[in-house]
C-alpha cells in the first residue's frame, strides 16, 4: 500500500498537468491565448485546443454573443427649437476584435458599455440638436437612427466593437413643453380641418353651379324644342281650320260659336251681361239655330 501511494500521487499530478494543457472554446466565446503575459493567439472558432501549463500560457475568454445596451433613464436632448425631448434608446453590439477589445477594456465588459453609452449620447445630441421636434418624432426618425449607428460604429471600431443596430424606442416631450406642443398640434389640426372644409365648400359651389348651368341648358333646349313643336302644331291646326273654313264658312262659324259658349259658361257661377241682339248670341235663338242647321 505504501508503494502504491506515490504512484497514485504521480498519476494525479500527471492528470492535473495534462488538464492544464487542454482547454475548450465553445460557440458563445472567443479566447485569447497568453504566453508570459503577451497575446500569442486569438481563437474564435469553437473546439478543443492545447497549450502549455501555467504560468507559461493561460487563456482568457470573451463573450462574442450579441449584447444589448438599454438606457436606464431617458436622455434629455434639446432640439433646434430649444425644446427638450426625453429619448429612450437601445443598442445591439458584439466584440468584433477580441485582441483590440482586451487591450482597451481588459475582460471588463462594463467598461465597454460605459464607453459606448457616452458615444451614443454624443451621437444622439449631434443628430437631434439640428432638427425640429416634428422631424425627430416623425419624418426623420429613421434617418436619425442611421446617423447614430454610423457615428457610433465608426468610433467603436478601433475599440474592437461592432455596433450592429441602434433604435430609438420611445420619444416623449419633457413635462414643461408637453402642454404647449399639444396646443400647437391642436391648432394645426384645426387649421387643416378648416382648410379642408373651405376646399369642400368651394368644390360644392362649383359642382352646384355646374349642375345649375347644365340644368338651364337642358331646360332651354327642351323649351326651344317644345316651342318648335307647338309652332308646328299651331301651323298644322291653322291649316286644318283654314281648309275647313273654306269648305263651309257658315258651319265653321257655328262651331266656333259653340266653343265660345262652352268656354263662357264652363263655371258654376258664370254669367255675362250682353245684349240679346249682340253678335255673341248670333246662334243662340232657335230660329237662327234652325237657319244654321238648314245651311
């Protein structure tokens, strides 16, 4: 038993020495292999690797996954109109160059986050300070995000960091200007509504005038056609009357007198004050009527 103890100790030491010479890099990390304090190799592919045991060589792991920086409190940024906005943003980033990242920040990701937050704040101020509230809130929002991403990515590249995306999550008005902004927006909406009403009223008047003009044209055309038809009818009737008068003038005169009687006494209270010997009663008495019938 005493002879086996040194053997077991030797085996344990051998296993420990061999395990210190092997290290594993998984898909979530990259590794920096140091030789006597200097970076000898950068490993970004997952797998099993070998090295000399400490203190000759050692390994530092860095997270290469996509990471997020979210603002704890909204940033107060001033626009070109000297209006304060509260802007909440977030940034997606990852370690692009492990060697540069380690030289700049060591293995401390918190220091990298603080540096990136400062750069984001500067880029956000530069993009918002030259724009109005309306541009920041609506029309130029996508452009602002692209400008911030480009500026931060350019400044972060020498640090070994790749800025993937920048988003403005929420933009609010500061409490001291919210009421004035809302009143101005309300006034603008009312002005737009009045403009649309005025435009609609003008279109209505134009359409109504056009319809009246067409109506007058149609009525005038119809009246002209009616007058023409009436004239043709009157002419035809006159021709028939003239022809009938030529055949028997006395009968024609008698017929017209009957029509005159019918028109004169059509009402219930109709009455005429005339002499019995007037021309109007020419065919009224029986003798004249018999005379007319004899003709």
